[in-house]
C-alpha cells in the first residue's frame, strides 16, 4: 500500500510527510479493511505534523476523514460486507464498558484511541478500522464531498449540541419570537458547515472573522451580522462556538455572551487563554470545550446533513501532494474550502 507517513514532526513547509510503500496492515476479527478513495485534510493533521499536537507514536500515517470501500471484513463482523462504502472519523477505539462509554460519551474515555494519532489513518490508499466505529455514508454525497463532513462537520455538530442549539436532538427548533443568537468565531471550513446546520435549525447567526472574504461568504450562508473578533455583535449572544485556535478569541466570545450563555471551544490545541476580568464569566456564563466525537454524533450529523442538504466546498490533491495540501491549509490559501486527498479511484 502507498501512504504518506510522518517520521518526525516539522513545519509543513519542510515537507515532513514521506511517500512510502509498505505492507498491508493485518486485520483483526473486529475490523474492516478499506480501499481508501478520499481523505480530507484537517487542521488537527497540520498540528500533528508540525508538532503542536504531540504524536502518540512514530512513524504514523495521519488522516481521520477517510472514505473508502470495504475490501475485507474480519471474522467477527456481521453487519458490513465487501463493497460497502464506509467513512472513518477521529474516534478509532474505546472499551465499551466504562462509565463514559455506557453513557454515550466514549469520546471521553481516557484510553480512547484516535485515527491518525494512535493508529494509521487515511493519508494512504488502504486503511484498517474497527467495524464499530466505521460510519455509513448517505448517498446524497459522493466520496470527495463526504470526506470533509467526517471531522469538520461532525465536530461542529457536537459543538452546536454542547452550545444548546435547539432542534439538534429532535426537539422544537428556535423561533423568531424566541431567537437563539449563535456566534461563530472564525469562519473556515468547519464553521461553513456549522452555519448551514444552525440556520436550518432556526438560529440567528452572528459571525466574527478577520477575513474580508470570509465575511462576504458568511452573509451568503445566512449570517445575520458579521464583524471582527474585537467587535460586539448587535445583540448579546445566547451561545458561541470558537473555531480559531486562539485564546484571545475565546475571551472575545465570552464578552459577547448574554447572562447564562455558553462558549464552546472547538479546538484540540489552543494557545494560552489570556487573563480576563471575572465579570466576563460572571452571571452564570459557561466556558466549555468540545473533545473529539461519538458514534452518535457522526450518525446524527450525516443524516441531518443529507436532509438539509449541506453544501461542501473542496480543493482536491493527489495523495502524494499531501504536503502541499498542508502548506496551503497553513497559509489560509484555500479559504473555507476543505483540502481533500484523492486516490486513484476517488469520485469527484
């Protein structure tokens, strides 16, 4: 199999991923072997490659937004068959018996494993995944369109749930009489998916970004207002989600909250949050993080994404161009589009 492998973290500009040819990984009884057709590139991949996110082990094949076809199923797998289309997310494994797993929070199990961090991921033309975490994909999306949904979309969906967005679990959606004012801080690929879900659920969305291009795009997706990070929205927010991995942005979102509101930090790596006066947190405002995703998150989001339907914007790269995709992502050269690596048989 061909794979883009990381042996030592380094800046993306130094092309740290090496194209390698290696044996196919062994298959356990509870696993699937996939022929990968597409894998989206996430900022977490960039942080892992650069060393901002410390590798769990090396060498490692990054990539946790993979789409492929089942070529082999382990002897204990009964609900997947050769030829089935499957998606792979960040969550790679959990024990299934601890307090977190039994309460549907397998993402919080301290020994949970993650794709492209603990085990080889989708920057390859072949991938082995535990069958219980593989995701069935709606036919509404082809392989390239589906790949960015598997992290940026799913983690955004979880962030909206933790922010308390109404309608996300089937309850009544927000109404004009009682608007849910949602702030989105940063407007890259993940936020572009989140705003479509939030608007569909009746939220009044206010976007903060430093990019003029992103501001125009936010209006096109239905934002009620758009400003910079240091500008307050026209009205206090019910909740906010921060996508920019910058601590000062978290403080800016807190400053815009109404009493009792919630800020959800959507980042696996964040620089230091600067000191801020307690009055910005007082009046029962809540500051919380979103960590990883669950199987329920993936299934629920993909079903809703197909029903809306959510629009994705992508820029494709060949597998061996993974370093170039990381450089473009780091430089902001692809805007709100998602970089997607395509293998020989990816549908575009």
